[in-house]
C-alpha cells in the first residue's frame, strides 16, 4: 500500500527573520505552507502536527510498509514524549532512515522470518551489536503496534539471532576496574591542576568524582554549583559537537549530585583563579559556565578534546583500558558499587530511572552482590 510521506521543510525568511514551513508529498508537490513563526522549533512543531493529520487520512493495514508503520509508531509513542530530548528523537528518526534503506516500501505482511534474518545478517556485517540490537528492538515494537490494531501479521523478529560484524566494546573495557588505578588517576589529576594553562584536568577530575555525563558537567553554570551545600545540580546538557543546549536525557537525569570536600576545594580554587584571570584580561563569562576558560573559542572544551587528554594521561600512568569520559563515569559507578553503596542509590546519582542499566553495564561484577542480596531476601522470608 502506497502512503505519501508528506515531508516537512522548515526555513527562515531572511527579510522578516521569521520561520516558515512547507510540506511536500513524495512527488515534490506542496500540500501545506505556513509562515510567521518566531522560532524554528515553533515552526517544526506546527509542521509535525499538520504532517500527522495528513498521514492519518490514510488507513494502515497489513499491506502497509514496515517503514510507514514505524512512522506511525514514532508519531504515537515517541514524538509526544515531553521527557525525551530533541537529540534523542532525532536518533529515532535516523533509525527510521535505516529501516527505509533495509526494507524500502515492502509491506509488513510480506516480510518473512528467513528474509528478515538474511537482511539482519547482511546489515550486521557493517555495524556493532548494540546498534543492530536497537534496530531489532524498534522493529519489534513497530510490529506490536500493528498487532494491537488487530492487524494479522507474524512477528518475524521472534526467532531472529543477531550477528554483528563489528565487535562491541567488552564490559570490562568500559571502565577502570582496578581500585588502585582509579586512585592513581585521581592523585595525578590533583597534582596537575593548572587552570591558567587548561581547565581540562579540572573537568576530568570532576567527572571522576561525580560520574556525571560530559554534556551535563560542561553545561553546569555557576548557579548550579552549590558548593557550600555539597552538591552540583544538573538539569540540562550542552552539546559540544553542535555547540548548543539540549534538554536533559530524561526526568531522572535532572538531579543533585553529591560532592566531597576535596572536590569542593578544587572547584572553589578553580573559580577563584578563573575570576582573577578574567578580571585581569577583561573577559566576561557571559553564559556563566562553571568550567569556562578564557583560551577557548566556545568558552568550554569539546568532549573530543577532553577524551584525547584523558587517554594521554592513562597512557602516561600505564592504566588500562584507555577509556573516555563515559568510561570514567562507569568507573565512578563501579567504585560506588565496590564500596557497597545500594544499587538504587547509585542509579539515582548517575541519573538512571532504575537499576537495569547498572545490571547491563556491570552485570559480570554485580553477580556476587546480587546473589548475596537474594540470599538475604531468602533469610528474611524464612522468618515468616
């Protein structure tokens, strides 16, 4: 069944400075046009609402393509979510583009299990397991949506086996699992903090002591650092790839992160030095970035710059594996678990909505801890 896609395009009128959108069908014919929007986001939201209404005029059935069913799933289940950032929603659109490449306009009823396995095998040769698994999961949710509409189709994903050509990162390579090495890294950073030269070591140190995501940390403003109250408040992120603000990953990501006295001193000294140099050079930290540095074009360093510096330090200290700031976040989480901090508390500090992510990342190290807690539950229930 053929369904027009009604592709929206948002642009800015150079003369008026206002935004407008135009929606075209697959043949390039304009079917809707509106102008006079003050922001690009307002225009995009209006265009998406019109797009959805246009698409609802077409009945979805078992002969509708997998891609069209995905678009409906996205419109109903993903796009309306207030707690998902625009960046995350954009990623889902990219997954949709992958489905379009893999299956074209093939009707969902015509996709057989053997064909699906063959397509996933071929595609799996070019991507890692995590991405392949995510695509499979999205297709499965799309099928369930169709089935919930009483569309009679087989779940051709039910018995698929996923084979990825690119090796995914092994769990033990995601973080430093030697307590001694973790301490060595922190001591090195404490001994090599020179704000006038660079703010990078301060950033690495703070991630090592808080487990914050890079975008969360670099997006901290002075007003978010409640040093006297021993916490940092993160509620939005700053993307140093696009150099723009994005929403928090989810509601659980908006949180207060505890900091110790050493970290408070490091940040206090850094802020004092920052203000001294800014005053001397007559430079203003207009945005109010906590980790602002006068020598940087955007005021803060990119994640690529910090990852490069971190790996250089790890090589110098002969610490394996050579992790990124994300791995340093995992190291922090692992260290808390190693010191018997409750999994629910660790999940909350790291900004996860539950402990599932901890189990996925640290599953091989948590087995003993989980077994011990299960035994405790058994002992408690014996008393009833």
